């Protein structure tokens, strides 16, 4: 009985200890304290921009997302990652170096994270 209780405590403590987080499908370890903001595409703009609505805030702070990584979480472009070039309260523009947003659609979900997009080698 004492052994079972000890094992239960060990398992419970193991669940409480945070492990190193991973972002997306890559092997980048992300500090859990980094800012992240999920959002939803509300309208399409140019080939490098779209209108968006944050899911946890009333609006984005202009140019706060510059340099952040944007990863598409749902839709035809699932898993695609882009670097944010700039933003307004509702418009997000990505850097052209990572290609256009072809295939992005209204209703697609994404997350922007305060971490630089790794360059392909």
C-alpha cells in the first residue's frame, strides 16, 4: 500500500513538472514565457497580407508582431510558417521571402509567436 501511494505521488509530481515545450512540427524549443497569439483569418488582402481577428484580444497592437513567426494551424496551408513583416489592428502582412499566402482562406486559424522563423539551410 505504501509503495502504491509513493508511486502515485511520483506520477503526480512528474505531471506537474513542466517539460521543455516544442513549437509546431519542428525541433525548436520554445520558452513557455514567450508571447503567443492565436487568430482567425477574416478577409484576404494581397498575396502577402490578410485581415485577421485575434482570438484572445479585441485587436492587435500595431507593429507588435513584426519579426514574429506565423504558423497556419487549419486549412489548406496547414503547417506553413511565415515571418510577419508588419501589422495594424486587423491587417497582417508577411515577408515575401517565405512565399505568398496562396491557399489561405477566410476562417483559417493561425498562431503568431514571438520567435524568429528559422531560415532554411
